[in-house]
């Protein structure tokens, strides 16, 4: 059994100190094998925010796999945004933009979907390059569970407002994940948690407990903002994911007046598991 803690959008610069402190304790109690952080570690990408994010990572009692979000590319100075957008990320967080972690049962791959600019007006929009999809496709025959993480949404889930754009080539990434069994994708950006299934034939549908994942089903999980005050209709949250031989358990942890607590629980089965 492999335990994955999925946290996102911690946004140092807009963090709530008591929630950060409580999250570190909640993570320690969960004792995950790996903590996956799906971007937006900072609010404006300042040196101070990155230093605070680094100090936070150093206090997590587990290995961390981290990908950038759109907020982790500093807007100023403009030359840095345009020509060295990941300079601070590399200095404070990690060198690689395609991190990997694995054990005998699970392979985790990070995909950087953040870009300083693109052929669209929405600055916060993300993009995935064909080479990044090829890197994910290289795991097509790997028998382990594949967990991919990126910042930007590949599907809208239950969002009716749709006040953000889906990541460019997200559909190609989903199709690549669907070409192999037992694939998950962990995302952020929306600041609202959600679980859904996606397959080429059926598209996206809500994941419900007891569902059996077909060979070409991809499990899409969004985490909310773990520690910031930038709430969008939902409390702070993170996802505690248990990957077992028979299936996947997802416990959505939510911050309440009494501290971190279990809000919802979802259990899904692998077909043939
Ligand atoms: Fe965010």
C-alpha cells in the first residue's frame, strides 16, 4: 500500500499561519510515502515567498514532489519572467521541472504546465508540450500505478462557472493516461477539490464510491488551496490518497473550526483488482 498526500496552492504570501502549522501536524499524522504538491507555492513569486515555501517543504516529514503553478513565475522584473521564468523556482524549490518518484507499486511523474506567456490573453492559463506528453507516454507499459501531477485543470469537473481555461493539450494528456490501466492525475488551480473519472468513450463523469475503474478510465483529482485565504467557495483542503492492490481510497481533508478533519471519503476499485 502506498500513501500519497496531495496538497496544492499553498500560496505563501497569502498563507494562514495557523493552517500551515496544523497542516504540518496533519501530514505527519498521515505518514505519507510521498507528498505531491501541484503548484502555486507562492502568491507573487517573490524571494521572501519562495524562502517561506522552502522552509515549509523542509518541515514536511516525507519526500516531496513539486511542480510549479502560474503564480510561481514572477511577473516582475519582466526580463526575468520572459527569459528566466524558473530561476527562483530552481534556486529555492528544486532544479528539475519533470520530477519523478517511485516505489515498487507506484510511479509519480510531475509535469510543468506553467508558462510565462502564450498565444492567449489569460496570463494564468497553462500549457503542456508534446515532449511532456511523450515523457508520460514512456510509462505506457509500466505495470505500476501511474500518478501524474500538474497545476492546471484538464477538465471542469463540477464547475459550472468555468472561470478559468483548461490547460492546452490537456485532452492529449488524458488520452495518453487512458492508454494504460491504473492512471491518476492530481491537479490544482481551481482552489476547489473534486474527483472525477474520464475515458475516451464516456468523457468526464463524477467518481462515486464503489465504482470499478475500467482499463481506460483516468482518475482526475483536484485539491483545493491547502493553506491560503484565497478560498473560492470551499474550505481549505487536501487529499489523502491510498493506493492499494484492490483500488484507490481518497479522503478529502478539510480545515474546520476544530482543525483538519475528514470531510468526504471515496473508495474506487481497479477492474481485475
Ligand atoms: Fe492558486
